[in-house]
């Protein structure tokens, strides 16, 4: 009798297609009123001889059936897991969906493009704080004390601190030149802030800058990139080549024509502004064509006083520096009508002008 029951149960276990079916088989055999449980209960009513014979048979049956159910359960669970993993699988070789919610802000895009170009030329990156000492922002850069040039920058001054010092929101990235060159600098306040390096120096400094100014081409907060090269026997030819090479790569045309126009900055001598040739006839500025000129950056040879203020001997070290507006270059390259839109946080504008985060600019695969 137990042999027939065992054969039936073994067949039912093998036929159970899923865990629910298997559980039904288990209940019918080993549950409270299951077939094997009934047999076990019947042992109580047997004579001692009968029990001695039937006991091992019934217990053996129970153990084998329980083991068969456990084995089938493990098989079914493994199959179920495999099926679930297969259904949840992600094909990583598929391209990312073209619809994207976030994008890279044009300012960051332009900064990344500029950094990629200068990095390839061998420049490294330096950074300074937004809140700067009057010394680094003006004095060390050869702005005479109380000189109107300080006002020329429409400076945001902070209230006097306990030492009577008025810090400023930096009006340009040029104070980072001082931080990079000055080896007597106190320990920088944060690990990312540049501190004094031994020349030769070749750095670019991207960062936020601030001036009390707002119109179609000015915003109170904007971004600049500063460049500084200090070495022996550096001259304006190096400066001109560096800037022309940069502008050609940045505007992605071999036809960029530039000119130096004499200018004045307290921290360079001689000083110049660089213009690029462009065409304004269509109401839009086109670089690499036309006969108009557009001022694009300030530059010059680092003033001997600045070198001295930073503890460098101008008879040994010379250098050039330049500074240009990052947002402004973005406006020119990507044809935006108003600089203020850059910081208006209008989502439609950001979606229109934003760049894909999956396309980091690099000189090998292209900039934009
Ligand atoms: N700091 C200047 C400005 O904000 C730009 C500039 C001009 C930076 C000449 C330089 C430079 O390093 O040499 O207008």
C-alpha cells in the first residue's frame, strides 16, 4: 500500500510545475490530514508487532517524500530566479535614450571646452575663492591704493571685519595669479585653493567673478578664465600664438583672424586687448568671416611689480597673462542674444541651449 502511495506522490512531485502546485502536493501528503500523516496516526492503533513492522516503513516513506519535495522546491526556486533575472535584465550595449531631462549649462560647456584646449597645450588648472582680499584682488596686481582703477571694477565690498579689512567679491580671476605665484602665501584655506608654485608656471584659472553691472552684455555674476605663463625668456610672440591657437580651436574654424589693440591694465606692461574679426551684418556675430572687429579678451606681459609683489625676480622670470569672459564666449559661439538669459534659470532656455552630459568636450572627439 505504501509503495503505491509513494509512486503516486513521487509522480505528483515531479509533475508540480510551480511552487504553488508543489505546496498542494506537500499538504496532501504531509499536512495535518495528509495521506502520510494519516498513516503515521494509524500506528497508534496497531499491535506492537504490526507497529514494529509498519513504523520503519511509514517513517521511511515520510522522509523520502519530504526529501523529494525539498529537492523539487530548490529546483523550482532556482528556475523562478533565473526567469526573474532574465526579465529584469538591462542591455547595457543599447544607446541611452535620446530624451534627457538635465543638460550641461552653456557656461559649463564653454569652460569644459576651454579647459580641454588649454589642457592639451600643457596648462594645468588652479582655483581661488570667490571672496578675496583687497591685496590679492588689487594691491598685489599693481592697482595703486585709492586709485580710481579700483572703482573702475564696480566692486562689491564686504563690510569691514574685526581687523578693519574689507574683503571683496573678486572682480576678476587675476588674483589667482597672485595665489599661484606667491610662495610666501599662508596655508590655503581649503585644499582646492591654489598656493605658491615654483616657476615655470603654466596655469589656467576658471571661476566666478562679480561686478555691480547689469545690461544686455553684463551680469553681476559672470565667469572668467585667466591664463598665466611664467618662465625665462617669455615674450609677446608666445602670448599671441597661444591665444590665436586657442581661438581657432575654440571657434572650430581655421579662419579666425585676430589683432592686438594697445590697452591699459595695471598688472601687465605692455597690455593689449585682442579682437577677432567677425561679421555683424546679419544681426548675429559670425566669427571667421566679415570685416568687423570684436573685443574678446585682455592680456599682456606680467608687470615687473606684480612679479616682485609675489616674490619673483623680474630680471630672471617673465611671463604673459590673459583673461576672458567665459559666458561671453558662449554667447558668441552659440549665438545667444542676451547674456542675462544665461542666469535667468528659464527651463525652456536651458533645454534649448543645454548640452548633453554624455558628450564631454575633448580635443580628440570634438568640442561641441
Ligand atoms: N582681469 C582683467 C579683467 O577682468 C582681464 C585681464 C586682462 C586679465 C589682462 C589678465 C590680463 O590676466 O593680463 O578685465
